[in-house]
C-alpha cells in the first residue's frame, strides 16, 4: 500500500488534534492577537448592542414601523481564516436584530432570494394565526422571487427570535435565524435603578463545516465542529464591555439545530430575569453562574458588573469552546510514539505525532492549516495562548471605558495580584513539597 504524503498530512491536519500534524514555522501564526473583530453596534439611547451584528433599520409609515427582511445567500467569515457560504437575511447571519417597543404596530416585508421556498415564524410573539409564518399551516410558502407582508402588533416586551418555518432543517443549519427585542412601552431604558444598562444580544449556533470546505452540512445531527455566538467563533467574537456598577443584560438565544448550551460567566453571578415566555417573577429569581439555553428558547440574565477585568463568557460544554475539532482521531494521550515517528519520518519528512500530553501544543505551535479552516484553540492573550475557541467571548469590565465604549484592550491587573509560580521561599514557608 502506498501512503500519499498529501493524504497523510490532510488527514492529520483535519483531525487537528490527537493525530498527525506537520510542524512548519514558515507559515503565519494563527490569527488574532486580540479577540476584536467588527466593532459592536454603536449603542443608541439604550438600544440593544449586537456584538458582531447589526440592528434591522425601519421606517415609520402612518404610525406603523415598516421593516424589510431579504432572505438570501451570502459569504460569512466565522473567524479570520474560515469563510463559509451561508444563507441569512439582509446579507448577514444571524439576520439583523429586529428592535421594537411594546405596543408597536409593525409591517414586516419578507423577500425571498433563496433558491427554494421559505417563510418567517416570529418565535415567541403572540399574534393572530395568519401571521405565525408556518408554511402550509398558516400561510402559503414564500416562493423564490416573492415578497410577503406580515402585519401585527408587539404586545409584550421581551426577547424573541425569527426563523424560517419552511425546510427549516436546511435553512436554519445554513444560518437563517435572527433575534427580536421588544422594549417596554416607551422605549429602551438606558438607566435602571440608577445603573447604566448595557444590553447585549448573543445568538448561539452550531455548524458542521467539513474541514477545508465552505458549506455547512444541513444533514448533520451531531459532530458539529463550528460553534458560534452571533455566527462568530473565538477569536472572531467581539468583546462585550461595561463599567463597574453597570447593569449588564445578556439576551441569549439558541436556534442551533440540535444542542443546548450552558452559558457560563466568570467573576459574576447573574439572575435569570426572563425567557421567551415572559418575565420571571422577582421572587422566583435566584443567582446562577451558568444558564442553560435550550434549542428554541431565549434566556435573559442580568448582572451588575462587579470588578474590573477580562471575564470569560462561554458555553461550558468543552467541545463547544473549541474550533473545528475532528472526531475521528485516535486518543494519543499517554502513548509513546517515538518508534512511530522514526518510521513515518522516512516517508513524511518532519512528521510528528501530537496529542500525547494533551491538546495545548496544538494552540502553541505554528501549524499548517488546511485551506479555509481555523486553529482548534483561540488566539494569543496577554499571558500566552488562550486555549479556547468556538462559543467563547469576553466581558471586559473597566472602571472607565475609552470614549465611545470601544474595546479597552487587555486588562492589566494591579502588580502582585496575578497568580504566578510559587517561589522556593513560598514552598518552604508553607510546607509544600511539589
Ligand atoms: Cu454549547
């Protein structure tokens, strides 16, 4: 049997983990020093901020807010190095966030530029039967080239979603989903109980993008390898920012195909204040650090920014905070592969096995990547490699943010407050024998 060098390398790199890999120093480093991508949507007067996303514009016609969604194909960058062919709305995935106020009468036009029929369901909104957007059940499907009109009134404040109810397995898998935020009557509250409100929307998604390709596979039921917040994987995720004492509201939504996501915050506790079913009564609220966001739900949590720092915010499923993991690799942890390397080195010069001591080395070395793929673990942080990817972002809390509430950069902890290697004196003083 002949082993093609190309095949070996491709296989090894594709699993990007406990398999084969070739070390090459001439290649550029994995992308990203800071996890800043596109700047967050500028906050209006209390408007929702969509990291890496945008708000859907509207016009007022005779007291009615008029919106226009255009379903179609687009190219989307998940993180520097990985661009996919996706479907979405108005050129983005997720589609722009639709923001309105309780009591608003709205008219939403939906144009279908997809190659197949679609419809839009207004998930969680209480509305008349004929506006519910279920193709075949409540309306005819919107055929390619057609524009439909939806008319209804947002009668409850809350966090909701929109998505196709026509071949939704394909359309959602390819990126068609969006969020809806309905503020209380009178508009967003920029200040609550004397605290400035930082209102953020993050939509979870999961994709199966075979390594080196550009198209998510809608038939996938597991082995999702690209996990995203607002369709971005770390280090492509833009940070969230707040000042100490601010009320941070996180509107979390999940329209991924299959998986629920336990979203975890560092350095803070939060209260679950609402779901897409309505507000949680104050006596029922309790502190958590992780909230499960099941498929087809929204969860709104609130916290008070407690202390300056760069606080991780991520899905706690370990495979959801990684990039493009392969699942077909042998488990090499603890194995002695020196003999293997010597033999394979004869046919693949420079061959090395990886993963014997864990996966960290994958993040540390400059490795060749197959075309259109991103490294398994995130990017470089202020203290070395951040061994995370996927559904991971950072809440950056500062005493004072830069003008315009931009990315303040990495947090510089006060001298003497960062964990460091223990000294011999430390060990002797406390009787520790490593
Ligand atoms: Cu998850």
